[in-house]
């Protein structure tokens, strides 16, 4: 059985982000594992869920377990504290993911890779998608762990056989759609440098050169599963960022998730439609 391991920052990243791809492979016979690095403690909450603040870690844990079950995957947790977005006071919490001992964190991911023995590993890209510190930290930890897991000289104290996964991908998106969205925002009188629920997302910085997007995964047949998994994260809005878009448009034009291939290296402009060889 083929195996996929996604190492992501927060509860909801597995649904809002690569949920379509993860659902597709789980339904097609792949043994999908999802590892979430943080507890989501610093996340904002949707209107009507203010009481969730009293136990946000517990609420998000239940939402995550529900979503991962819907996707059809096995859940793992690294257990770090959510670091919050850029300049959030949570950045400085001693238990925050971005404050962790990176060698220890890499060792924990190496252990996971050697135990699961995935064929494919997926994580965030170096920008974290929208420059979230925890997403970037996930990339910073997972990338060296991917290579270290295959090196018998690294972390021999784990007592586990080295494992070389066949591929490493970063979730990413083309700046083509970002440019269109920025234009629409300006037409609506919005400032594209101050987007998102907290007006702290700068849309002018987001997205990758389309030539660097190597894999595009069509999950149209599994759209409903991603939507259901996203709805499980009700305290985070349940994926309401696309609710204004008609479903037929979502399925026809938006049911694609994109990735950059880190290993083995491929040239800019390389295109593929599957993550597995």
C-alpha cells in the first residue's frame, strides 16, 4: 500500500489547504497520515463561537479529529503551541512552535517518517503560503527531517531503520489567481494589502511563479469530502472563504490543489498531475 504523510502547522490546514488531495488519495487506496504541529491555541474564532475561547485547544482538537476522520486519514500530533500570526504576542510564548528546539523537532519528525515509511511527504512551502510563522517553521523542520530520515548517520539513537521517501512536495499556489483576486478587491474598494479576517494578509506578496508549480491535483470527484472536512472546523469559519462562489464554479474551476516538488528536483516548467510516481 502506498503511503502519504502530510506535516502541517495547524488544525484546519489539513482541510482548508490540501484537503482535496488528501481525500482523493485516501479514497484511492493510499494510507494517508496527517501530522499537525500545533494546538491552534492562538487562532481567531468565527462570530458566534466566542465561547470557544474558553477552551480553544479542546474545541480545535475535536474539530481536527472529526475532519481527519472525514478525510479518511490517521492523525498524529507534535503538540507544540500555536505561535500566532506575525507580531502576535503568542510569538513569544515559550511553548510556541517557533520557539522550539529545532533539532529536537527535526528528530521527532524523523522518527515519524521512519515509523510510517511514507512514499510521499507533503508540507508547507518556504513562504508558508501567507507568511504565517508556524507554516514557515513547519517547512523549516520538515525539509531537513526528510533528508535526515534517510541518513543512517543521523539520529541513530532512535533505533529505527533509515527511510528514503520517494518524493517531497510543498503545498503552494500560483500568483496568477492572486493577481485576479487583487484586481477584484480593488474594484470592490478593498485594500489588497489588508485582507483576511484580521486585515493582516498582504495579497501583493502571495503566490508563486506558475513555472514553479509542478503538480496540480484535480479533486473534483472528492470536492464534497473536502467541503465536509472544512465544515468540521466550525470555530474557524468552516471554509466560508469560498461560500460566496457558486458550487458549480468551485467544482469546475477551483477543485485543484497545487504543489512544488522539492525532491527529486525538477526544472521550472515541469508539470505532473499526481504526487505518486
